[in-house]
C-alpha cells in the first residue's frame, strides 16, 4: 500500500477535487490484505456515532475494508456482505452496524430500518452509500474505493475536525509501507 504522493500519481488525480488536503487523503492498496489493514487502522480510531460511507463499484473492496474495520474495533462475528439483509450487527466494545444499500428500494428504507438508532449505539459502516446519500448524516466519513491498475485507490473525505485528525493519524501511520 502506498500513499498517493509521487508527482506521477498526483497528476492522475488533478481532476479530482480535494485530494491530499487536510480533509481528503488518497492511498493505493496493492493487495487485499492492505485494504483490510487500512480498515483495521480506522477501526482503532472510530467512536460511537461515526458513520462511514463506503462508495464504489462491485468488487471495489468495501466488504474487505469493513472486515478490517471490525478487526480494529475488536467486535464479534465474521464480517460478510450484508447484501441480503439491510444490516448486520457486530457486538463489541463499540457496536458495529454493517449495512448495505445495494438492494434497498429507496433511501428512506435505511431510515426505517433504524439508521438513527444504530448511530446512537455504535459505528455505522454502509456499503453503496452513494445510493442513500440523502439520508446519511452530513458529517459521515466518506470512503471512495475504486480500481487502480491491479490494486485499489481509496479516498477518504472528512467533514469534521475529528475525522480530519483521524486522517492525520493515518497519514503518519507507516503500517502499510
Ligand atoms: N488492493 C487490492 N488489490 C487487489 N485486489 C483487491 C484489493 N483489495 C481488495 N481486493 C479484492 O477485491 C475484491 C473485493 O471484494 P469485496 O467483496 O470487498 O468488494 P465490495 O466492494 O464489497 O463488492 P460488492 O459491491 O459486491 O459488495 C476481493 O476479491 C478482494 O480480494
Ligand atoms: Mg460488499
């Protein structure tokens, strides 16, 4: 995994606003394990009430990322794609609510399923968050995953000071180098 830092890499994202600023950060993970590891690093930093909005196409690595997130949070149970249920709850020191918006009929269904209650009790990670943007909290940490050669490009966008600080910790962390 590497931070998107070289001139060549930076130039690939010049059309993409706000990369590598205080509220955005892009990394390229070059294998599945590093996508999981990145999730694990975030898992050690999240707090109840955090909403993680995971966006990106089929197979981009959203569930891999949540697998690491769960590991970093120390929650119970194996993470699986929640595609056939709206949400899977993983109890732990902080509860993890792992939701998937792919098969929802409308964004309102996420609210009806209990989004607000999940946020009161723990951390919410939502796959296919781009489909339910309208009902997500405006301070959600946005995580865009996309294909980048044989690996994945992962872009974090923070909307709160605390999430900016989380990104600062991640940027300084050398666990993927
Ligand atoms: N950095 C990486 N480099 C190469 N392959 C990766 C990387 N990260 C994840 N993968 C692979 O990409 C796939 C991601 O699967 P995953 O189920 O996590 O995707 P997803 O975004 O949750 O898909 P869906 O939209 O179907 O829920 C897996 O096959 C995994 O091994
Ligand atoms: Mg998935």
